[in-house]
C-alpha cells in the first residue's frame, strides 16, 4: 500500500499549519515512511503527475469559509480518473467545533471519489482545531489520536469508523450551549483576542474594513 498525504492549507508544510501538524501526527503512527506534500507552492500539473504513482492519496485540508481553500479545490477538480486500485481519503479540520461546518465538503469528497472511479477511504472531520498551531501543547491528546488513526489506517487500508464518528462530535452544538457561548463570547474577546491585538499593536484598527470600498 503506497500512500501519500497532501496538505491543502495555503500555509504549506510549516509548523503554523494545523493541517501539517495533524498530517505529521497521522504518519507518525505508520510504520512505513509516508511523504507529506503541500498543494500550495507546488506546480499543480507536476504534483498531479507525481501522485499518480501512489495507490492511496489522502488529502488533509482546513475548512476555510465553510468550504476548503481555493487552490486545493482546483487541485481536486483537476484530478484525473482513478486507475485500478487507486483510492482517495480526506481529512478536514476546522476552527469551529461543529462538524456540520464541513458537511458539504465531506459529501463532495465522497461524490468526487465515486465519479472519478477511485476507491473511497472515508472522510475524517475534526472541529475545534484553530488553536492547534498557536498552542500545540494543548493538543497532545489529539495528535496521539491522529497517530492511532494513522496506525489503524496502515493496517486496514481505510479510516477507523469509531474514530471518524468520535472526531465528528459534536455535529452541532446544543441550543443552551449556543446561548451560553453568545453570552460569554464578549468576555472571551476581551481576555483573548483583545490581548493579542494589543500585544501586536493592532487594537486600534480592530474595526477597520479595508475591502469595503
Ligand atoms: C481565511 C480563513 C477562513 C476560515 N473559515 C473557517 C470556517 O468557515 N469554519 C471553520 O470552522 N473554521 C474556519 N477557519 C479556521 C480554520 O479551519 C482552522 O484554523 C484550521 O485549523 C486552519 O488550518 P491550517 O493552519 O492548516 O490552515 C478559517 C480560517 C481562515 C484563516
């Protein structure tokens, strides 16, 4: 089983990309070496050509604006028809905790694999990952789970359903929780974002709308 991971974050394969951090955790659980390439910063046609030698291609991408980054989407649109034994898998990680944020993308991934006649390894959706690159020390447990997912994948050739179900929780937050978050959000802004903005001398321009004109 020859697998490659493709990082769909515009940040590329750098430590500030949550996708890259999770991709590394995933392959750390695998015994065979597994390459992680970045879609951004590489020539699309050359990378498409390169991945054609792999049996399994796993995309790990962030959710950007309820979808996925544009160049990653364009890359998927350019995928050729799959040949015998080739499969696609997808991991999408997002900032908001609800996996419904990524539901449209998940459905699209499955349909794409079917239409292009690839096997389908599944789609993992994981929310609440915005802090991954900023506070990696708080995400040790998640990285360990991704390493376990990688190990299970290598052994079985697809994603473990139990993990997929677990990562996807919550599908949607409850109404009381949404109410509570709406009430506490302003406090969070003051303690969190405002502090970061002040530290970066950006507090005074927090209401700027440079693209409005
Ligand atoms: C431009 C932009 C748009 C985003 N849009 C969403 C969104 O619609 N829903 C969501 O849950 N997270 C959203 N996020 C949060 C990212 O999915 C999250 O921070 C992710 O971990 C970033 O991964 P990366 O570091 O690999 O790019 C957005 C982040 C950025 C920078």
